[in-house]
C-alpha cells in the first residue's frame, strides 16, 4: 500500500506568507523603513490589514526655503514642500504608524540584528517617519555634501545631539518604547522627522498607498492604533481567531 503525505493547505499558505514577509522586511530595512510585524515568525497565520485614508483635501503647504544653505538649494531644481501630511491617489494617507497598542503578550522579543536606516538626503530626512525596535541600532547616513545635525528629542529615552559630516554615519539606540520621538536638524530648521520605538514587533508605517499589515499575530483581542503627527490618533478593537485574517480601515479627517 502506498501512503500519500497530506500537507494542510493552511500551513502551506502560512509558510509562503512568512517567506514573502521576511523578504519584505529585509528589503524595508535596506531602504530605510522599519522592521515591521512581518519580521516575526510564529506558527499562526493571523493578520490584521487595511488602508489609511484622508477625508477631505490635503492641506496646502508653502515651499521650503533652503536659501540659507546653497548646497541644499542646488539639490532641488523644483520647490520642495513639507511632508507633514502626504496624501496619495484615491485619498490614501502616507506616514501613518499603525501598531498594536494593547493585547500583546508581555514577554521578550528578539531584537533585529539589521539596523534601522535613516538618511539625510537632499537636506531632508528619509524616511520622514521611521519605526524601529527598542534596542535596535539606528544608523543615520549623511548622503549630502553639507554638514548636518541630528537631534532626537525624546520624553522617555536619552536625548542626544550630534553633528554629522558628509559620509560619516552615526549609530545610536533607544532603550525604551516611545511613540513617537520628534527629530530635528539644528543647522537646517526645516528638517524634521519622527522615530517611533516599540518593545514588540507588531507595527508598520504606511507608504503612498496607505496600506498596512500586521502579520503573524497570535489569536486574541487587540487594540490597534493609527498615529499621525498632525492628525492625531485613532483606535479600533479587533478580535481574531486562530487562522483568521481581519480587515480594518482608518479614516482621518483633514483639518485643512
């Protein structure tokens, strides 16, 4: 008698999803985005995904004046505008931090070995909003031909303030969770960004399409929070069963 090995389809889907998400996490780290929830491996295939949208017009911003540093001005033949509120096609919203605010097990989580990357490029911070883990290395790269400064101003972590010459990277760490730390450049006053620090891996930052996904969550009840630097925060309560994938959306109202 020949025996036929049966592999549950759910396990196959979970494995494919894990491999895909792990590759996405690696690519995101190299491109300057955060290690997201997809970087954690569990036996569960649960996920919470959705889209962040903006109701109403994107507020108009004035062009940034970079005349004080000709090196910066030369990098931008066309006017550059502030990234406080960045909308996408179809009313989507970029630079929103989406994370599990309550419901995560209080236990140690492995800290990613890869550094979270922030660049000073074109006299702007890239990315404008970065999310990373507590204890993870933050690597700041000055890709410009002018001297910069990076000055995080945390409320729950050690404050530091360092000048940065072209081509000289800076590495630092934040030891405690904080959402989110404002960052500025003391040399170029228009430069600012935010760094969110998490004690768990269930978080992400939306791109141009406004989409998010928190993958490989254990079954349970969670409070999901969406944070935006200008529009505030929104929360939703979500309960997921084993093997379940939930879809939720957030809509912020424009103040412009």
